[in-house]
């Protein structure tokens, strides 16, 4: 007994989705600037998929009447850019509406440097 036509329909749609989106869609190819910084684009990818069909009754016992269809959608939204410059790594979001958490995460390296400098100064004074 051969495979049901719906299986072929689903397999074809999923293969096409797979060929459209790979890891380079989410994490883009790095670009090196003239000053040696590396910029990596980051995107959000969403998928939607549907398939369906029905065997249509026939008066002929050997007829295989099948009607079906499938559809898929892909949504790609840029999130930001990861900038690596020497020992510094920053995430530059595409939208300018930073949340409190984003601001806190961005300020952690600066706070760490300030605390380290303060501790070093205290040790040198003692």
C-alpha cells in the first residue's frame, strides 16, 4: 500500500520551510569593521504551518480521490546587533525602547569595572 497523499503534502511543505530558514537567519553572518569590531545581527524567527485534506468518496472502488492543501508562513524580525570590540561585548537593540532589565544588563560590565577599581584603590591605600 502506498503512502497517503497528505504525507507527501506535509513533507514537501516542511522541506521548503527548512530550506528557507537556517541558523544564519537567526544569528547573521558577522561583519568586521575597519577598527576591528565585529557586528553580528540577531533576529527573531517565527513559523506557522497548516495542512489538511480529505478522501473524497467515489462511485468507482479503485479511485483514489484526494483533495488537500498546505500553507506555511515565516516571520523574521530584527532584534538587534551584538557588537564585540576587544574585551567588550554589547547588545544594541533595534528598538529604542529599552526596558529596565535591558538597561541593568547593559550596565553590569561598567559596575563591575567600577567595583574592581574601588577594591584595587582600597588595597593600595592599606
